[in-house]
């Protein structure tokens, strides 16, 4: 293989969503969270197709239709799922000599934290159900989640050492060996590692898509916390310094855009929830940005607009997603051009 991992802002066929249901941890919050999935699917259907997996269709289609979704662009395939975090168990698509190849990496519930037996089979089962076009398919013997890597489409990857070097993912591989695997499967010529940054309440061991996002024209949008009393302040400060020292393949610094910091959110047990504006989704000329009914929402969308000039910026209220410790990007996986079968 001579793979290239496209950037998220390249042309897509659409996105993958895994719908919440009573057999997931969303059971106590279904009434609250389903409208978020409806809003994401309806907005995304204006810019591409939406492939949904769920154990049964239920009232999904009527709700999407009522929300104004482009129903001709919606397809649902009934499959069992453990949860809804398609970013981390969905296929990671590379191009090899122009042909899309689905990489079905191992998913072990973010380092053996949660059950993943159904989610880990979603990509293979979608392939068997005819969801995809004439794509290639590979199943690397590597645990890797989509939320843990960012690509510029030209051989540069951004990631965090806390996640990729975690002891419950690929303990037999050190940093150099992991870079070899990333080069082999994703065509990574340059891997940039962040050593700092975390989100309280996060289960992923600091996925990069909650902290810092690669954007067009050598831009990185990253979370910042100006409040010295906040527990994130010191770590984010160190991360900002790291970002300032990173260099592109041409040896130049990145253009850095600091995202604002939302007010602290807590669940009923008093645990802090991982609200972050970095968890946005790019889809064919639009960017869906998580909002939290927060004074910083508008400023966050303004920063994303700077990173993606000319794109439509759409806010999606993602407060219910925080109840299971994720946000908008975490529940979606983009499917690049050429991946989806025509139906």
C-alpha cells in the first residue's frame, strides 16, 4: 500500500452515525439525546449522505423528516451496537492509488474501559450489508481510534502521547514502532505528538479531536483556558507552548487559533463534563460546531469561521452528549468521496 489519509475538509460522500438506543448507556437520557442526533443528521444531510446504524429503525425516520432532513440522503442499516461513538469504531478511510480503502482498526473501548464487541464489528458488517462501494478493506492488527488522530491530507498527523502510548491499547509498541505503523497504514510522513492537554471527565485518554484540530492552510484551532482557577489552565498553557514550537513539513510555524473555553459543566453526581469547542465536524463546505448554551458559543463559532473561511458555520446544541462524556465529532465519522454505495 501507498496510502494517503485525506483531511476532513476534503470532499466526502457523507457521515456515519450510530443511533442511541435502550441497550446503550444512553437509556436514561434517550429523550434528551435523540434530538441531538436528529439535529446532526438533518444538518449533515444538506451537505452529503448520512449512513445510520441502529438495532431497529423505530421512530428515527419520522423524526428526521419532521426536522427537515433530506430523506433521500439518509440510509439506515440495522446492526447491533454497544454505543454511539462512531468516530472511534467507524472505518478510517485512506486512498491508495486513488482508490478508497477502509481500515478497520481494532477498537477496545478506549483501553478496555467499556464493552465494544458489537461496535468493533460495525465496519465489517456494513461492508457485508452492501453499504460501501467497490472499496478496499484492511483489518490492521492495531488498536486505533479515529478521534485520536488528525490529518492534513498531505502526510502530517497530529496526535497525543497519552492516548496512543496508553498501556491498554498497543503496549507492545513504543513511540518509534507506532510511528512505523502510522506510516504503513496511514501514509504518515510526519507525526507531531502533544505531551500536554486533557479534559476532565474524558474517557479517551486525551483524544486530539477534543484538544487541537488541523485546519486548512497550516492552521491549528486549539482549546485554551484563560482562567487561572480552572483545573485545565496549566496543562492548556503548556499545550499552547508545544503548539507554538510545532513546525510544518516546510519548517514553518502553524497559524494558531485559540478557541474560547466554555463554563464548567457537571453531572448530577458533581463530576465535571468534557465540554470542548474543538470537537467540531467538517462536511462538504460546512462546519457543525458543538454549542453548550454558553456565553462563549458565538465566539467559538467565530474562531471556527476564521479557520474555515467561506464555509457555513452551524451550531448544534450538544449539552446532552456531555452526559456520556463526548461531543459532536465523537459521534460522527466522515466517509470520504467514493466510499458509499449508490442506493
